[in-house]
C-alpha cells in the first residue's frame, strides 16, 4: 500500500490560503449582520430568528456538496471546482448585502451569502484529509485556523479602520447602512475571490486512482462514476431509516403539541418542526430504498445513520461548542452596546461606536486564533489532541462568563483573547481527530454530515435564545453570552468521552 507523501510547509500554505478569503467574508457576516438587521428595523428578540437562514443553508448545502465532491473529477480536480464556484457567488452576495433596502431582503441575502460560503468552505475540510498523511493533518487544520484567524481579524476591524483611518462615515440616516460597512463588504468580496483563486491554481490534487492506491485498493468502475450500490445491506439500512424516522416524527409531533398548548414564542417551534422534518426525510429514504431506489439522497441518509463511533462522540462536543459560538455572533453586538455602552439606539453615535468596538473584539479573538493555531500543534504534541481541545474549551467558557463582569471596553479585549484560543481549537482539533476515523472515499460526505453538528446547535440557539432573552432576561442580551459560556464548559466535559484513533 502506498503512503501519502509529506507535503512541504509552502504546499500546505498554498492549499490552505483560500480560507483567508472564506473567513474574510464569514467574519464580515458575523460581526456586521446583526448591526445591518437592527439598522433595517429588526428587533433584538428577533435576531436569532433572522440568523436562522445561515445554519439552515449549511444544513442543506454542505452534505450535498460533500457527496458530489467525493464523486467529482474534472479539469480542476475533485474539490477545487467547488472552491471557485462558491467564491464567485459569495463575492456577488457580499457586494449586494450592505445595499439591502429592506429587512427581509437583508435576511434573504444572508441566506444566499451563507449558501455561497458553504459551497466553498465544505470541500476545504475534506481537502486536508485528501492531501495529507495522518501525521500532518493537525498541521493542515492548524494552517487553516491560521488563515481563518488572519482573514477574520482584518475583516472584523475593517469598518473601524474605514472610519478612523480612511474617513468613511460610520453613521447614516435611519434604515441606511453606513458607508464604513458598505465599503468593508466590497473589499471583502474581492479578497474572498482572489484568495480562493490562489489555492485553485497553486495546488494539485491527487486523482481518484492515486487516492485508491493510498488506501491499498483497486479503483473500480463504480468508484469512478456513480457508486449507487455502496450500502452493503439495504435491509439493515432501511430498518435504521424506518426506526429513526418514526422516533423523530413522533418527537416532533409531541413537542409541537406541547409548545402549542403552552403558547410559547413562534421561534421555539423551529426546534420541534426540525425534528418533524428530519423524521420525514428518514421515512422518505426508507420508502425509496424499499422501492429499490438508491440515489444521492438515500446515500446521504444512510451515511448519517452509520456514522463512525468517533464521529458520534465528537457530535456532542461540536453541539455545545457551536451553540456557544452562535450565541456570541448573534448577541455580542446588542449585549455589549447595552451592557457596556448603555444604549440600544441604533442611530446614535455611541451605539455605532460600540458596534465598531465589537468588531475590534472579534478582530482580537481572530488575531490570537491565528497565533494560537501553531501553539495548538505544540500543545497537542506535548499532551494529545483531546487534552488540548478540552483546555481550550474550558478557557473559552470562562472567557464568555467573564464578559458579564466587565464595564470597561478596553478590558473587554482580555476575554476575547481566551475566545481566540477556543476558536482556533474548534477549527482544528475536532477535524484532526475526525479525519483519522473516516474512509477516504467518503471524506467529503462525512465532512458535510459533520456540519450537521455545527448547524443543529445554531438552529437550537435560534429557536430558544431569543425566547430566553425576551422572556427570562427582559431583552438583556448579555445573558445569552453567559449561557454560551456554560455551553463551552459542558463541551469540555464531553471531550473526555471521545476516542481518538487513526
């Protein structure tokens, strides 16, 4: 069996460089979309509902892109066509987003922008698994973390730089996005496209035949073209689909009835309807396979039902980690502007100053994430990947909780240094652990399915955080960050149960 050759530092650099652009666009979205929504008339308690477009898009797009990228081979290779198409679409969306004339057009543009970013981003995770031997994968994902941090730090502080250094206005009439934000998005679109183009044309992929040789097997015709008969035991797969579908369907119906009779807020129904929808998908897959129909949809559902054990264990870690991160992205701007700057008036100079400072805080955590990415490699060698990730999650949880006790904007930078450590680890360690447990011919689809455990916690957060903030915390968004801190601490405990094998 052939082994994958070690790649040089600069080869790993080139194959990861596209993430600089991807995260540039992603960071502009995270730091400014709540601000855009509030400027266009969105209420604080509705922000999580508006943000729901982003995770739902990832839930739909990433497994589909993963499935088809596993089976793609053309002039640009296996993963690179998706990098390029997603970058072009994301650039267009970044130009249009800050010019949204109404709130609902803004929400729709978030949907389109996030879909485009996901098309580029999903294959990048599988790309590391394709190209690097096991002993270099931690380095590969750490390099991605470095570019994610570098791109995000520049993007996060860009509106502040546009205001303080370049003289662009940071305020605008009611319902209009300030020029500092608009031009930041224009720059972000250009950087996104150029960085991805660099990776597309500076990296060579292994062919399907070479990847099969690395796995010690002969590539068959079905591997090359359309492996629709991958499920070895359709009866067993069908039983799993039927059982999972019925359980999820019943849970969804029962929870919906409970929520209806307790008269909760409308966004909480997202959780119960999500369970209902997953149940329907499982039952459709069961019906299709019972009718001897096997296609991409049934393959994705079967792979979901037959995840490797390590992937199942990591799913709990991911759930609580990304629940915390989503709370931060939604509620840091309204939380800090109210709790530290003592204003909720989105047209005021002090609110926009606070919103810009949130961009600085996000820039700090992303900047330190770029530095910590290489620290993680050293720490993982001294201990192991599980211990490294657990330490980072503990630091992240305590950092989130400490924000509640800070009233000075400058001091606010300190906890975001800790957020930088956990962000770097979340972007690297789970994937470094996961790739060792995945078959190479399903690297893309399982990376796409693994995204479920990034998306589902975001949907849960969108379902319940707005309800909690409005009902329990009387619209004080800072408490959402406290909940996020507790979620990180729970994630740290769940790491102990993960099996890290190659």
